[in-house]
C-alpha cells in the first residue's frame, strides 16, 4: 500500500499479500501498539514487544488457539490439543510428545527425506521449467509426516488436502471456524485402530504405547481418541508451513542470485540460509493470543478479553534487532528465531522443518544451481494464517 495513506493493517486484506513490509515498518514506527477497530484486535510489531509477550502465557493465553478467528470465536477444543492449551495441562501433553518426537527420531528420517527428494527431482533434470510448489512443496512435507507417523502413502494426500483446506480462505475472507476440519479425526481413526493391533517402529506406535502420568496423577497410555487428536495436530501443523518454507526458498534465492551462488559454492552455508529465509519470509507471519488480564503496552491498556496479534513477520524486520533487515543475507547471524514462537509453545516441529528445508535445498542446488521465476505465472496463496506460494514456476537456466 502507498505509505502516504492513513495507517491501516488487516490480516484479511489482500492489498497486504504481495508486499506487507512497508506497512509493517510504519506500524513499528508509528503504531507499535495497533488497534484494528473493524476486526477488534490489538497488534504489536516490534521484536522487543513480541519477545516479551509470546512467552507470557499467563497474560497471553493459547487456550483459545493461535489463529485470530479462533480466539474471537471462543470455540472449545478437545484435550490434548497442545496448540490450544496452557500449563499445567499443556506441560503434561507436551512432555509426552517430546518423549516420542525426539531429535534422534527426526535425524533418522534424513536418509528417507533425501531419497524422496532425489526420486522427485531427478526426473526434472533436463526440463526447461517446473512448478516448485506442485513438484516439491506440496508433496514433501506430507510424505515426511507419513514417514514419521507410519501413515500409508495411499492416505497421505487426503490428510494433506484436509489440512490445507481447513487453513485456506477466499481472498479477504476469514476461516470458517465452526466448520473447519483441522481437528477432524476421521482420516486417522481407522489407521490408529489398525496400528494398535499391528505395532511397528513409528511415531504412531510410540504414541499408543508410551506411558505417561496424566493431569490426575494416573500412569497410563493415550486413549485412541486422544491419539487421534495428537496425530491430527502433528500432521496438520507440520504440512502447510513447511511447504511454504520450500516455496520461499525458491523465490527468495531467485531474487538474490548472488546469495544462491554463495550456497552453490559453499553448501555449508545452507543451514544458515534456512534460518535467514525463515526470518525474511516467515510462512506463519503472525500469532494470535487471548488476553486474560489487563496489560499495558506503550502507555496504553489492552483490556482483558481482547485478542492480540503478535506480528512475527514485522518483528523479523525490526531495525533495532537486525542490521539492514530488508537485505537477504545467508551469512547473517540470526540468534533467537521468532518464527517458531517462544516459550512453552515453541514449535515442536522446528527441527523437522529445518531438516526438510535443508535437505530439499541441498538437492535442488545440486541439480539446478541457477533458475529464474516466471513471475506472471506465480501466485501467492491467501490464507488467514500462512503466507506463501500457491504456484511458483521455475525457469531453469
């Protein structure tokens, strides 16, 4: 939007989809605590404010979710839905997932992830162009979640499509909270029942068999209904955002060919490049919370019962945190990364997303050291929770 217009920001307004960053800068400079009267929410955009607020779960509660529409709706979620809980019950459920979702288990997936990338990318060698989203981004995260959970390949596409559909909105529209399917367990119920009778070495079996002490002090394993909730959270949360990350790798490196060449010349820079893309174009640009008590920001009181938006994408370009923040630099020292959240709700899938992004980029650069984007054919996806490419046609040079 032109910067001489009155300051306005709206997560549903498609005028901000293509390039929201000039508006984010104005918010940091002119309205570090912003109130949107139309949708009745507050927002903070500076790094220091988000660093203070996100870990403060007592004031900024996740009990109503992390998406603005859900916070406003007051919808109740079933127990075990980690992203809709606060301590102490959150800690009980998170500890179980941490025991199952171990760094060793994630690291063990790397050969399988690489093998899938090789099988996907090899047939594209020699092609003059291909859509990165259709060929890689839309497929890889779903396949990896399937590897992790042990979900049969025949069922993986239906799970991905259900998660995607629940997050997608029409241009300028809001998520239909009452009818959204993100927590639907129908896709998993039959598989969980079958896996309980046919245990294997996968996350699903571990979820079903790992004992834990519940909130009542009872040592037990998950019920099948609880396992459905856990599985749906893992599958839904890990699919859409990781796919968007891979799309941003394709577009940002096309716009910064010197940085891409640095990665080709020195692949050891690739992990840092993943961090920089996560900072520069975060797939999840903002996080919502429910305000449980009056709290003051910038000399104003945010009243209890309000909805707060933590604008991670704005904070990631804060000049007071990062030098020359609008410049993409694969050698940048990121430090603490806001994109995966902070505090008790730090993303459990962060290591998995980093693994997928790194392996995908290594294999892409190995085969395609140079590419351009057919920008006329590229389309940004519009949802109320994530921002990324719907289509990204690469022209191989």
